[in-house]
């Protein structure tokens, strides 16, 4: 699967009405816009890992040029 195919799949899934609702739920559930801090550093790392997945999904929905630049820089 090419990077373009992958991007198209993310857009197909997460730009539908249901996909947008799901992505909103994931953002709330996994602290997209709030602190992931915990007194336990392992818990903080775990929560930050969950948050990173949501941020990655949203990054796949951004402008195609931004995504291509991200892929080129990996």
C-alpha cells in the first residue's frame, strides 16, 4: 500500500459523519487537549502514547502537502 493509499483510507474513514464522531470521542477519551500528567511516570508515558495515536490520525487528515512533507522527513 502506498502512502497515498493510506492517506485516502484515513480520509475515507474519519471524514464521514460517523468517523468524525468517533474521532471526537477518541480525542476526549485519550486527552487530546488536556494534560496526560500522572504522578506515576509510567502512567504518564502510557497516556501520552494514547494521545499520540489520536494526534497521528488527525495529522493524516491534514492538507496533502503537509502529509507528504511529513512522510519525506521520516
